[in-house]
């Protein structure tokens, strides 16, 4: 069987929200760079389910599962403040919270999880937490002062589709290719 590649299911940001968000986060940093290895704004997305390597048969089953899933209608999300995994005092990931619409993202993540399991992927071992990853940090850092200084982001993002992406890893960093799109409709 052929390998389709490393896949994940996500919600994309609009160019308008991406640009405004980048300006907001960078402006709040007060001329300091993001800690760790920042995710470039063109790669920002809201991951619903990371799948990893996928062969043709599992890919076809995944697409069938997503096509049959009750995804619900379009909605909007709003952003909150910064947070960190596993916790702000020993952060390895800096992220932006999702406030409004987080419950609907959780529903989409659950539908994506169902489709992934039907396709033969092992169940996700961590609970879903809606967020936008901004930076990966090694070794861990105490980000409490940074998290306290950045306010919530006042813009909303319309969510009207899920996307299956292929991740291409390389020397210039990850590049994401949209493979399939599933419209949210009532």
C-alpha cells in the first residue's frame, strides 16, 4: 500500500484573522521574540486530530468517515489569552486559547476522532483542548510573566469547513498541503 503521508484534520484561519492575530501577538510581546521555536503564521491552524503516517486504505476510510459525520452548521470562534502546556511554569508549548465556540470545536474534534478510529487509527491518548499553537519550547521555560501580559484577542474566526492536511517536513520547516475539505452545513 502506498503511504499518503503524515496527516491531520484541522480548521484553517482566514488570511485576515491570521494577519491581525500576528500583529496582536507580536505587538504584545513588546519587541521580544516569541520564546522557543515559533510556528510561522502561515502554518497557524486549529488541529482537531493529528493522524500521523497514513496509507491509501486508511485515508479512504477516513474520508468516508468524515463525509458521513454529522459536522453541524457553520459557527464562529473567539480567541482568549495565552496559555501553555503542560503548565505555564514549565512550558513546552505556548498557545492562544479559544474562548467562544470551543464547545463546537470539541464536537468537531470528536467527529474527527470517530472517523480516525473507523479508519483504523488508535484512539487519541490525550483529551482534546482547543488552542492555536504559537511556539514550541525546548527546554521548558517559565512563561507566567509573558502569559499575564498578553490580553485576549478581540477578533472572531468563522468556521465553515474541516480540512485534511498533509504535512511535509523539511529543512525549511513544515509545509502543509490541503488534501480534502468538508463543508459544515445545517
